[in-house]
C-alpha cells in the first residue's frame, strides 16, 4: 500500500512520504551496529561532485542505525535513485534498483525516540506513520526542527559532499511527490530509467568503521 503525508508548510505540516509497509513490526532483529560508522554514497555525479559521506551515531537512534548498517552492508542502496527532491526541504531515496530487494527488506522496524534535531544535513528514515520505517531515507536540506515532534529521528549527518546532495537532479520539477513510488518499487530501474533517464543514482554505498574523512 502507499501512504501519503502532505509536505511541510513553513516546517509545520507533515512530511510527504510514500512507504510500503505490509509486514508486521520487526523489533531488534538486526545485528547491533558499531557505535559510530560512516557510509559513503558514490553517485553518478562523481565526475563533478564528491561522494556523500554520512557519519552515523548509533546512540542517536539505535534501532535505525542497526537496520541501516545491515541495509548498506547487503548492497541494498547500490544503483538506487534519489527519487524525490523538495527544494529547500529534503532529498529522498531508498527504493532498491531490484524489486526483489524491496520485497526482501519490506519489514518495518520500531521507532526510536528523537534524540537529535532534524538539523541541516542530517540523515533520517522516511515513514508512513508510527513504527513503519523500512528502507527509505532523506537528507535534510535545511534545519527542519518541525519534524522532531513528528517522530523523525536522525541517525547521523553528512560530513562531506553536502553540495552533491544539493546538486541531485529533481526528477519531477513542480511536483514535490517525486516519481511514482509504487511503479518504481515493483518494476525497478528498467522502468525508472525509461521514464527518468536523467535521474541521479547512487552507484554504490559502502560502510566503514575506521572513521569519516570530512
């Protein structure tokens, strides 16, 4: 199913999201991640812009950080697209290139309490309501503290390549909903690239525990 929350208006209205959430809650099912780790998102903008490097602090959102570590380690985000851009608000991603991967990881995890504000550059799970986090993420383009009270718990922050996040191609200018997420989820990158040939892709996502180089 697809659940829609309408976009923020002056950082007050709920975040516009679409997340498939068909399974029951999976609480604490992921292995415990390191206390801190780094994710490097290489993109098809790398010839012009640096990779996006995110420093994750598990203490901020333990369940989310554990799940994200498992997702990145599995290769889930490789070739995934930035499918929704809301200028001066967020850029969203986290639908896999292969439909089978979306089905495999479509198991919601329980929410974490919000321990860190949605400041500029923070990485956060998108949701379709309480306890529906699966794979979709967004990067805050600005300070969006209005999301704190709505339960959006950041896990980390961009320490390098924020200019790359800002340079992501908006696949649907004038439409803040982004691409058709149901079609993308079920048909994968062949459908996506046919309809949005200039979309920005994550070519690879890798995790490191040796520290972030900012």
